[in-house]
C-alpha cells in the first residue's frame, strides 16, 4: 500500500486553461481523502493525473516513494471506479469482475498451454478473489446475471467489486454514487466507508457533493478554479473554514454573509452589531471592512430551550418571512432590520410566517472574513 502526493502539480489545457494550479497535497497511506468543489474546479483532472490518464504539465505525482509521471497507467497499481460503471454488457457479473485479473495474470493463450498447472493455480486464485469480492459487496447471487439485469446500485457494486479484486495500492473514485437515487446513495456511502475500513486501501474520492465529502472523508480537500483552498478533517473545515468560499460551500443551508465594519471591538453589519469574542484578532482591525459569517445552525429561537444564554448583545428582533419544514427542523427565512438571515430552527418552534421572533446568536461561533482577500480572520 502507499500514499499519494501532488508536489507543485499544474495541468494546463491548450494555452491557458489552468485546470489544476500548483497543487500540493499529500494523501496518507490508507487514508480516505475526498476532493470536493464545484463543477470545473479541477478535481477530476487531479484524479486523472494520479491514474495517468492525464499528464501533469508541471510538478511531481508520487505514489508511495515513486514519481509516477512517466509510469504508464497500467503499471501504477491503481483501480478506478467511475460514475458510469463501464461494465461489459455481454459478460455476466462474474466475468466482469474477473476480466481485469485474467488479462493481467493469465497473459496469453499460448502461455497458458505451456504452463497448464500454473494457469490452473491462477484460475483458482482468481475464482477465490472474485467470490470474496462478491461476498463483501453482497452480490454473490447475481454472479451469473448480465449487467442489464441489475439495478443501478447493483451495477455500481459490481464496478466496486471489479476494483477491489485487483487489490490495488490506491483506489480512485470519480463521483461513483451520482447515478444512484438518494436512498441508495446514502446506503452505498456507508458501504464504501465500511469497505475502506476493512481493506485499508488509500482512496481518493472525487465529488461535488459537500454532504458526501463531509460524511465520507477522513480529510477533505476543497478546490476552486484549480486551486486548493483548504485540506483538513471535515469537522475542522466546518468549524474553521479558511476563507469565505469554503465557508459558503460547506454546510447546508449555507452560511449567512453580511457586509460589516469592525468598530470598537464589535462587528457592525448595519442592521445589527455584535461584540467580538474577547481576544478575537479582528478587534485589531478597527475601521476595516469585513464579511460577517453566521451559520444558520448558530441561530436559535429564544422561546425554545438552548445552551446559548440570552444577553442583550446576542438577541435580535426578527420577522419571519418563510418557514420551510424539513421534518426534524425548519429552515426559517428572517428579516432583521432589513437584513436577511437564514436560520435552522428546531421543529418544536411555534414561529410561523409573519411572526415576530427573538433570535439568539451563538457569538462564539461567528466568522469574520477580510472583505478584500476573503480569508478568515482567526
Ligand atoms: P466536474 O465536476 O464538472 O467534472 P471538475 O471539477 O472535475 O468538474 P475538471 O473536469 O477537472 O473539473 O475540469 C477543470 C477545468 O479544465 C474545466 O474548466 C474544464 O473545462 C477544463 N478541462 C478539462 N478537461 C479538458 C480538456 N481535455 N481540454 C480542455 N479543457 C479541459
């Protein structure tokens, strides 16, 4: 097994499309790393460079201790799982899973004739590995079916089985769940995590879905316009986003952003002003423009029990515009002195559209971003 590293890697298409821009990222041995970002941010290109399907324009791509820039894809010891499963339609499930192994291990027909006993041993080994992978992914009963006789979820499992029988050093997965319906996606997400725990194979997983990234990644690397924005554990990225882009991309509903100014130890958003937590570095930015960020889940209905003590400084008077019921909570669209805020409010709330509300803010969890650089001030 092995880790993967990008060292100063760029990929330039044509004259000036910088799909990946000076990427430095280390995926540790046995780690599950998610590359996440909006469409076009360069995550697939980064993955394809590990696989050798795309050449790096600059920099080094390492698998383990080996620089693989010049190693052909078939010799990189990686297995890829794509969004479209790319199964062979004329082969049954067993043969689909075994195909790559047969190609690799059994070599040519004449070799098999000349080495009949060795070929028999390899065939038995392949048979064991196919059955073991099928058992792990719970598709043993479909081994004789063709892909067209399977559901989308079952096909995706065959694609996964085909990848794991190879026992590669590294798994590369490009949006492997996006063809599945919502329920199956959640289930397969869980299965992939369990599989990773069992096999411990270094995995690089690409998705545009921040929920997948948060729930699956041991660490996540967030990209924008080919540039790595932050790489850390999901809870760390959520609690301490490096910049406004990451703060807005991670979390649902997205973080509220308000233009504000630092004034005498407070952050003044016009519609309301909040004291900065003591020792906050933004206190030293007196007079400077900033962006105030407040996560919807750090706003509370004062009428309900919360752990956030109410003070005059953290209580806002709001009018409720819209309440969207999600079952376990409401997404409340609020107006505070003309400023719009979105809040995630517990399902027990009595607030309804048109209600006047008192809303508490958890002041310890507000975020301040430099208005020009958009970097977090912390
Ligand atoms: P998506 O989620 O939509 O697949 P992505 O984050 O994976 O997006 P990439 O597919 O890596 O993004 O593309 C990054 C950028 O490089 C995009 O601007 C894309 O248009 C460009 N690009 C990708 N492949 C090529 C190519 N073969 N030729 C020219 N430009 C390309």
